C-alpha cells in the first residue's frame, strides 16, 4: 500500500452530535411528515385523477414524483449482485477441497511458515533510489526471488517467469483456452523501511515473522506480503491438486511500490503492454480496499478510482546583498507570505454527484442498518438535490479529515529551503507543495488555480510571476523594476492525472462481487447474497496500478483484508492468521470462478 495507505473504508462520523444538530425534532420527524404527505397526495391523485382535468392532474403528478424523490427509497441504489460459486464439478470439487484444507492444522502451519519466511527478508525500498545494479540496497529483492523459488516449487515448475528490470517478477500460468482474455494478480515485494529508532517499541521484532498463536508479526505482514504469499500459496495448492486453468493467469510483482513504482511497476507495465497488448486483460486485482463493518452492515470497498498527484515548486528570487542593509522583505519573507496565501485558500471540498466518495455514501445509506436517519435522508436526497448534497458535506464530509481529503484536492507544503549564511541575503528560497488531485479535476485545473491563488498577492508585493511557463505578471506590469520573481513549476516529475474510473456495473464488477460474497460466506459457513455488501471505494493514495491503466479498464484495488489493518507503515505491523487464510480463500475462489465466467 502507498504511504497514505488507509484501507478504503467508510469512516464513521467523528462525533454523533454532527449528525443531529439543533433542529433535532424537526429533523427526526421530517421524513415521516414527508412520507405521510406524499402518501396522501399519491392516494388522492390515483383515486381522483380520472376526474381531474388534465392540467391539474399533471401538476399533481409532478408533485407526487417530487415527493417520491424526497422519500428515503433505496430502490435502485447500490444494487447488489449475487454470490458466485464454482459450478462445474472440476472447479466445485477443488474449491471445496481447498476450503476444507484451510481448516487443517497442517495447512495452517504451512501457510504461517510461507508468510513468516517472506517477512524475514527485509526488502525495504527507499525514496529516490538509483536503478537496480547501481544501488546495493535492491539486493534484498534477490533474496525474495530465491525464497519464492524454494517455497513454491510447483509454481516455479508450472509457470513461466520473466524478470523485468532485474527485480520485477512477471509469471504466466498459461491457460488451456487461448480465446479467453487473461487477468493479472498484482502485489509488491518491497516494504516500507523500519525506522531504526522504533525497533524497541515493536512487540515482536519487525523482521521476525513471529507467530504468537493468533497473529503473524512483522514489517510487510499486512502490506503487502500477506497478499503475495496468499497468491503464491493459492497457486501452489491448486497445482498440488492437479488443477490447471483454462484462462491464463498473470502475476505481476513490483519491487518499489512504496517509493512510487518508478523502477518496478513502471517497467512491468511497459513489459505487459509490449507482451500482451493494450487492453489485453479482463481485469487486474491489486492491493487496496478490504472489508469492514460500517453502520451495522459489512461492506467490501474495492478501490475503483485514484486521485491524481503533483508536486509544485514555488521559487522566489531577488537580488542578494549584505544583510546589514536589508530590504523590507527577503526571498524567505516573500516565500512565507506566499505559503500563507496558499494555506488561506484551501481547495473547496465539494462532494460531486456520482463520484466514488458519493457512491460509497449511497451504499452506506441504502444498506447500513444503523446510519443516523438525518444523514441517510440527506444522502439519498443528494442524488437529485444540491441542497441535500451540501447537507451531506456538512454532516459527514467536512467533520472528517480523511473523507474530506478523499473528496477535495489537497495541498501540503512539505519541503522548504533557502538561505546559506546569517550575514548574506538569500538570493532564492523555495518550497514544495504536494497536491492530491480530486477525481473530478485534473493537473491542468490544479496548476491554473495555484497560479491564480497567489497572483494578487505577488502583484501587491511588486513581484513578477510565471506559473508553469505562463507569464501571469510580466515585468511590464510595473512602472519601475520589480522587487523579485516568483516561479511555479512541476517538481520531481511524478505527476499523475486522476485514474480512469473502473466500471462498477457490468460483468467484471458482478464477478468480483460474487467472488467476494462467496468467499465471505464460505469462510463463515453462511448462505445468502447479502451478508456482505459491495460498495465502490477509494483510498487517498496510489498503488502500482498507476502504471497499468493501458492494460484494462477493470482495475480492482482490493485484497479482501478484514478490518482496519494494524501497524501498516508504522510499528507492530501484523496480520491475523484467520484473515490471511481468508485471503487465500479469496484468491482460490477468484481463480476458480474466473475459469467459469463468460465476460
Ligand atoms: C510597489 O511599487 C510601487 C510603485 O512602483 C510602490 O508605490 C509600492 O510601495 C511598492 N510596494 C511594495 C510592497 O514594495
Ligand atoms: C498508455 O498509452 C499511452 C498512449 O499510447 C502512452 O502515452 C502512455 O505512456 C501509456 N501509459 C503507460 C502508463 O504506459
Ligand atoms: Zn502496499
């Protein structure tokens, strides 16, 4: 998972008082009042409409239809597909057998061992590493490769393996039916470095892979080695049972996801497009959302969108000189004012109708059992009413920093520099602003807004301004010489547009829905279609899939993790054995189902 890597889940509102304001009574009875008046109106129209003249009838019908929009009907909102179980005897049998195996001590010991061994390799990736071959720190990935080869011998016998840019792993399990589009299971081999100062605070050492009887501990246990081990173990188990796929399965394991995938996923994405072609895959499953209980119902929230990303450099230059004769403002002073101006003008947080964060809320409103009535009403009404949308923002989005960050474009001043000597005026000073661009916006819109945010201030300070190549305030704007110059530019070249949206209706979504529901049921001995609900989800960060957009429209950032992850990117990372086993069950169900579904 990415650095910001919150598991995609609906946060519960920060305080219940936010959902019930002063007008407690009105709010409580309003839905009933509406319901009653609509009911009366509806009855009146249907029984009398034959007798009313046309005009009046039409007016009443309009009123009734408005009424229907106002009621809390959840019909057609967050529609659910059914659970999907393997049907053919070949597939149903192997699926049942693996399910039984998961409950045995012998298999559990084996599963723990495989994950624990993988955790024991400290495959850390760092920011700004030179390519493999130029930096010895990459060599731990070689240990990962050796380990996988000895831990999963059947996989390494049956699948072809290509190493991309030295450490990227690209496996192909060739299916018997080449007319079926293949799919990709993705994971990453690297982990976030352990801060050496925190080692003492880990309950079990970060690279121990210790199993305490319930949980498996260590850096990478949850992010993302449980997925990687689960995928490999699933394949090894299916191969051990003599099962082989009709549909080709491709595995893509990057090695620097935690530092933007520049060497790993970027090379893998290119290799995949060269080998298989554009849009050659039915779907991709990578890390991302999991499932959790929200408002009394369990929701799975696969990530179906990602925010965009840019780093903006703000550079201020002005003539230097001796600090004993200083002007009113130095470049550092100007920069400070400019930063303050940015912070005074945060990007608006507006929930867009039909955006993923809006759809997530619609699912919560239509299936959550304990969602406060006022919030539920506002969410359902926001499908048609802007006023209700503003109400949802007020009740739910704005009080919740995580959700606000999901909805709006964010800005964070993360790096600042300027000045070298106490007695010399700094000729330049600069800062880096990191933006996560909301899914409804773009790089262009964001850079344009940044330029305009500081233009007035720059002008009042007698500074010229060039924003991303455009002279917003040229020297000719001033009668006398400008006091200095401000330049906005893109830094580091990690820029990324918001990701294309994965469709959340249609065969691929229904396939994933059915697979998740069957997995959830089987793991708990349940029946039925709605023990767990599917909801479009999103996280605030990005995954390796940023390099896979050309390969398929159906990118699901989801690995069936149960509950909020513990210790991801910090101390005491661990995963419960039962949760890890359920991930194995998920991949087993997915692979077997994928062989039967006609997309
Ligand atoms: C900007 O320049 C104008 C005249 O060119 C001057 O009157 C004004 O005081 C200057 N403002 C600052 C902040 O330097
Ligand atoms: C996807 O395809 C476009 C057009 O061919 C290309 O410019 C772009 O670099 C590709 N994206 C990735 C991530 O490879
Ligand atoms: Zn990860």
